[in-house]
C-alpha cells in the first residue's frame, strides 16, 4: 500500500491531496488541504512571478511538507499549471522550490492539464456527451467529450485572476470594463474552431470559481452540505442570476454573500465570466459540477501505469 501525495500548484491556490493506493488499484483520499497562495498575482503582461507571491507559495509548500512527511511509504508528485507555465522567470522559481522544499514540480502543458481534467471527470461522472470547463486563476481548459471520448481539447490563457486584474473587475464593476472583458473573452472562445461542436451540450465545471458558484447556490437552496458538489446540477438561469447579483455589488458587499469565500470575492466576477459567455455561445441549458479533475486524472494514470508494469 502506497500513499501518493499530489501537490498541485495552481494560479490562485496550492493544494495537497494524500491518497492511499491499494493493491487492487483502488484509491481513497485521506487528506486534502488548500491554501490561497495566488502565485499569479501581479504577473501582468510582463509575465513575471512576483517575490511576495513566490514567498507565499513556498511557505505553503513548507507547511504541506510537514504534514505529508508524517505518513509512511509516500511518493510525492508535484505539478504546476498556467501561471508558472507562462512565467518568464519559471526556471528560477522551480529551482528555488526544489532547493527549499525538495519538491520537484512538473510544469503541465495546457493540453496535459486538459487531458487530466478529462480523465478525472470521465472516471467519476456518468456523462458521455458534454463540454468540460476548468476555470483556473490564469487559464481555462476546455474539452469536448463525445460518446465518452475527448474529441478536442485546448487551454486558453484567461482565468479568474488574470481577467479580474486586466479589466479591473475586483471591486465595483464599471460597465465599460465589463463590456471590454466580455468582448475579449468572446473573441478567445470564438477562436476555438471546434467550439460549436459542443452546441447544446451540458457544461461540466471544474475550478475554484465554479466550485464557489455551486456553494453559493446550494446555500441559497438551503442545502445543508454546501461543499458536497460532485454531480450537483444547475440550470443556466440560476448561473445568470448569480452572476447578475455579483456584478451589482462592490467588493465589500460581495464578501457578505452567502457561500462566497471572502478570499475569492475580488476574483469571482472574472472567474465566472468565461462560463457565462460560454453558456450563451453554445446555448447550454445546464451545468454539472465535478470535484474530480487534474489530481484524480493523475491518480488514474498512475494506477494504470502500475498495472501495465506488473
């Protein structure tokens, strides 16, 4: 029995999941921790990781290490995604992480990230035809699933943090800023040649902004376990109602909204914008939330590789 530790350094948060892998290939998550380190903060068009953001992230990795080293027979897999992938000072940061924490981070390509999302979803949700959307801090991954297979996939460089910073969506929302952001996101989506192949398909949602959307609506519906979102469904009208409520409030007012983490209140509008635009574009009538994504996809690959080596 092995304990597989996955350290997932995203653009907005860093997560650690410890999974016990049994001899028969089954697995069980025994520990999960998240910290909002926001490595992509302030990168801007220079695409530079900032010292304060790097320090916050490395501090979080140190805290994770203290926890996972208490377990026996561990194997650590470190991954990082869009912000580090795009950063001009990526090499400097990766070297520093390995030197100070001992964690070797693999930088996933956009296609790799999308493919792992697909594996995580398809092995945990009973859905054969859908469009998967993973909205991160600095990128969105899109996967068109047809009859259970990933027909097309892509990663585009827009996300909750980058959109919020670029179009000033952090506090009170000005109409001209929102309009500029909508035009920009619309163009990014329309440049995907296969996007209309997903017309009328439900959208399966991953990522922090989308999880927040689920929690806010579960709280509104007075569902007691608001974090139990796997398989939860929402109609498009409910998504639009939530977005409308968010853009009519300033930052302080958003922080008081039920189900919305205060640490995410400044980036939630940018985080929801790709979904809102996509729902209109492909005329989807509902969304389905998944708690399984990149990390679960990596576990599936790890188990399958182990079986092949036996």
